[in-house]
């Protein structure tokens, strides 16, 4: 059985207006690429056949100067769990003058407090006539999932929205409306291990405005209000039914109303390349919409911001400092007050040296994957259905890149990166044991390139520390690799080996990771490629030694 696969979810763009300039004598043509890959895993993953097939392609059909690119992908692989988001993507993006459309699986953002990058399957339109910008969307935000002992059930969720902005160049005004509704009939048994789930609905209205004085002073403001009904089948009267928002939301006794406000004033000093600004943010407790995945709420910020270019453009420094507190409605037993800030410095003191430093203690979400997650990835098709998002409270990153006497025939690159992140559940001014998580990643790499010989050698050291609650884990080890081309670089080969030692409070382990790749360009249209990945884990006091093997072979045809 063939099912849609996430391997080649590629959105294509069509510009019908530009295509009219094409050669009109060409009445019909078709181009693109088709690829077939087979993946063998030993041992096989649960619920996945030992051999998986992936067929993907891109087609560009041209008729009388019009272009219609299409992307598709199919596979016999099924995933080990169901989820309400679609990893299978098919999208067509036609464009004509000031009209652009996205049809299929796509994304759209109105505001961080409205529709905010949520994937949907449907239609999105962007219209930009003259000084107007209008965004419209309609489609399925979530598919219905019945759920099981592992997966939470989910109702089928439909959404629609519009954002219209008028920008004269001196001032702008805009309005936003977004609505999402769960289909209560899409689940037969809406029950999970955490109890029954209920169908939700949400209406968000937003307003924004901005004005510029003397081409230097800018004022901006944005306000959003969200009416969230946690059970659309509940009885009871809307608690604010006499307000405009209450009347539009058609809520009930489970409807809650939230507000988010942000405003800023900025002044640009062109003579010194300086930008100074003040910002204000206020987000109600429990603020959320059905148009985003994650929201940071219950906070009030007052910040001052500075951006400065120094030393004739060799250094760019930006910084923010401010005051933040939570417990806006005094519903918590304690209120957290703190100084918040961020600092970013990028420097190029010489043409061969670049430095970077970044720090922030603003709350944010990140997809947390270490360098060892990539090293242990045996196949390009591994971990296709993995989402690992962590809320980060502090983040510090430094990086260095140095080119050692580069020439067209030979270049050497030394790079280093250190990243430290912290996530904590703070109560008052105390962080209790088990509530603090820390992540530290350090990489040091050296690359020796010989472009005219199609040869590159690289080696590095990697270190990772995870302190999650009261559990600590350290992973470290070297990695070496080589890339070499043959037959005027038609035959490309590469290989790497990594040795990883892992030490934790509960176990110690060592592993060897081998990677190999070979590809051959038969001609401009045909390519063969194969990869192999092997991971060997040494035996421990409690676990026997084990190994994992993945082999991928593929053929690609371009026409």
C-alpha cells in the first residue's frame, strides 16, 4: 500500500506574469526530476517494514509560456504513531502580478498572537495591489486522530482568516480576523488516558497601526484579543455576551477572553548608524489561540533596545534590557520579577576571521537536538516524525570561524561553537531540585580543503551535557571524515567515523558510528547514489551489545 511520505514535501512557485516573456514558440515542454530510494534497516523499526521505498518527484509543465510546477512523494512506510499534523506535503504556488496563491500544505503568519505559522491543508492567498497587502487562508489545521495508549486524540479542526494592511509609506493600519473550529462529529470516542477531550473553537481579532515622522521616528502598536471556547458543546450563557467580541464569538460558559498588546517607539540616527527604541508587551495569563503551537503568556515587559554599527561596519552590536513580571491577575501565590535582556555581537575584524556572541533570557521555544542526534542518524529518512520542542529560559551561544591562509588551491578552516541553554520552572525566586534543565553543546572542527583535487579532510571534537531535573548525562568524542571525488568529480565518495562515550547517573555506554556515501553522475540526467550507516553500542552491566545498520540506495533522473 502506498501512503504519502514527508520526504519531498516541496512547495513550488509559479510566476505567470514573468512566464509571458518566455519564448512563445515553445508550445509545450515538461521538465523536472524523479527519484526512487530504497532503505533497508536492521533491525527494523516497530511498525516499519525492513525495506522501505520512497518515490518523489518534481514536474514543471510549461504550456505556451505558462508554468505549473508540482511536487509529490509516496512511500510504503507507515509511522509508529498517528498525529494530527501533516508531514505529507503537496503544494502548488501560482502567482500573477500582485496575486499569489498557495494550494495544498502550507503555512501562514498573521501575528505572534493570532495565526502564527500553523501548518494547514487548504488555500492561502496574498494580494498586494498598490499599497494594500491582504492575506487570506482557509483549510484544515488538524486532522482527526482517534488516539490510542500513546497518542492523544484530536478533533478535525478547520480554520479561516484574513489580514488586511494599508501602508502608505508614512503610516500603516491593519486588521486581522482568525477563526478555528473543531468538528465535534469527527471523533467517535474522544477519550484519552488523561480523560475526555472536548471540541474547541476560537476567534481572534487584531488591530495594528504605525506611523513614521521625519523618516527617523517610528511608532508602532498591535492589539489582539482571543475568545477561546474549550468545549463548544457545553451549555450556559456567554459570560460577556453583551460585548462586541462576545457577540461575535458565540461563546458559552467555557468561553474565555484574553488580550495581548505590544507597542514600540524607535529613532534612527543615520549619521552614527544607531537605532534606539523602547518596547512594551503585555500578554494575559493563559493567552492562546488555535492558530499557533506554543505561546508564552502571563507577562508584562518594558524594554530598551539599541543597535549600533562600529569600526566601519566590522562590528554590529544589538542589545535589549528591560523589566519583566508575571502574575498579572494576581492568581498565583507569588509574583516573579526579573531583569530581562539580550545581546548579539557579530564581528569580522579581518577578512579571514568572524566572531559571534549571543545571549538572551527571554522565554522561547526551540527544537532541541544535539550534534550527536545528527551523528547517530543512520539514514536520511530517520526521525521524520519527531517533534522535540523545549521552552528555554536562557540561551548563550558563541562561535568562531577562521580561514587559514586561503588560496584557490588550498584552504583550511577552523571553527568552534559553544551553546548553553537553560530551562527552569521557577517559583518565586527559587528553582527547586528537579525543575532545572541545562543543555551544553561544544564543537571544535578543522577542515582541510583541496578544491582542485576534489578532496576535503575534516576532524572534530564534540561535547554535550544534558542536565534534566536531577539526572545528568555527558556525551563526548571525536569524529573524522573524508570527501573525495574521482573521474573529474563525477564519482563522489565520503566517509566518517565517530566514537562517542556517554556517562550518566544511571549508566555508561560507548558507541561507534560509521557513515559512508557514494554517488555517480552517469550524465546530466542520471545519478546513482548509496549511503550506509552503522551504529555499534558496546555491552554494559545491564544491557547486551547491539548494533543498527541502515543502507539506502537510490536513482535520480532529471529531464
